[in-house]
């Protein structure tokens, strides 16, 4: 593992990309996410995730995880994290998901933004950045190209990690809303773009 670059405020040079998945979650409140705006079906991997106030929200205490098929291995996954507080909650977006127990995650919590592997339900941190997302809306993105992972906050690079080619053939992505209390944080504008 090596950290290639650090720095808040380094603008990310947008490469030509192709929209694969998009979900605005702008639809009537519902106990299920059903289909994204681009037509793919969300798969519930753990707990429950619903539409609430035009955002994706957890229905239960604990792990609430959904995934969607991107169909490619190199892509940018981004979502708007709607943060109310991190007292009892974390928000994770993930890429290269094989199943509920195997993926590469990008987690925001009350102290850090952390990139990790989740292999056979075991977390291994491969990089982190000491930053607490502000209350309100922040766009967090994970660019995955071969074995290089670039983490962006509001389109500026936070850090980049080169790691083993873990789960390189897995093509699902998604997010986890976790809470030890009443879940309050939400996800909005989930997007996957091919590179």
C-alpha cells in the first residue's frame, strides 16, 4: 500500500466519463428503494433502506446496506452524504462489491474518512484522512481504477491509495447506513460513472 498524494483543495481533473447508474431518490416515500432513475434494481444486502423525504434512509438500528450493479470494474462512485450528526452513525459508500461480506468501502464517521477492505466480514483499513464531514450535504466520491483508489470531497482530491487488486472482478457498488441509535443520516444523488 502506498499513499500517492494528500491535500484538501486539489481540484480533480474530470476525465471523460459515461453515466452508468444514477438515483436521485426523488420519488414518493417507500419502504424499498426499488429501481434507480437509470432503471437498475437495488438489492438489499442487510437491514432496511427506504425512500424518505427524497433521500435514501436507514429503517433499522445496525447495518442497513444496499447494492446495485454497475457492470464495470473501473468507475467513479459518488453520493451526497446528508449528515445530521455522527454521534451514533456512520455512512459508507462501497465499490467492487461481491456480496454483503466482501467489498471496498469508504466510510465517514465522527473522526475520519476511511478507505478499507471488507473481506469475509473483516475490516482492514488501507487509508484514512482526519476529517469530519460538516453537517448538511457533502459529496463524497471514490474513483476506482485497477488498484488505485482516489477519494474526493466536493470534487477535490483528499487522498489516493495504491493497494492490491482486491475484488478486481466484482462490479456492484452501493452504500451502508449504520447507526447504534435512531438512524438520522441519509444518502442523496447516488451516481456511478465509467472511466
